């Protein structure tokens, strides 16, 4: 399996908890966590799709 050296990171300080991003992840790596969303780094494949899904742009890609 191809692996990536980046993972998604949600800036929880600014996440609104709208969960729009959950529909965008093809690998089900975004998980509701209370009023926020967090990334399951074991499931995230670094595809970057979620970055464009977030209406307030609080998801970014970071080095593992
Ligand atoms: S980078 Fe891709 S796999 Fe990782 S959380 Fe975002 S959409 Fe899902
Ligand atoms: S789409 Fe953005 S604001 Fe909405 S839950 Fe996901 S990370 Fe948070």
C-alpha cells in the first residue's frame, strides 16, 4: 500500500463542528469528538481531500 508522509490536522480551536468534512474523507479518518472533529492518524492516508471540504479552512496537512 502506498503510504504518505503527511496527515490531516484539524485546528480544533477554530473547528465549528459542522461535520461537513466527514463526507469528504474517502477513508473514514475524520471522527466526531464532542463538538469537534479529530483525525484518526492511523486511518488518514494524506490524500488532502478534506482540506477543500472544510468551509472555514481549518484542516491542513502536516508532516507525520
Ligand atoms: S487527508 Fe484524506 S484520508 Fe486524511 S482525513 Fe483528509 S480526506 Fe481523510
Ligand atoms: S468541516 Fe471544518 S469546521 Fe466543519 S467539522 Fe470539519 S474541520 Fe470542523
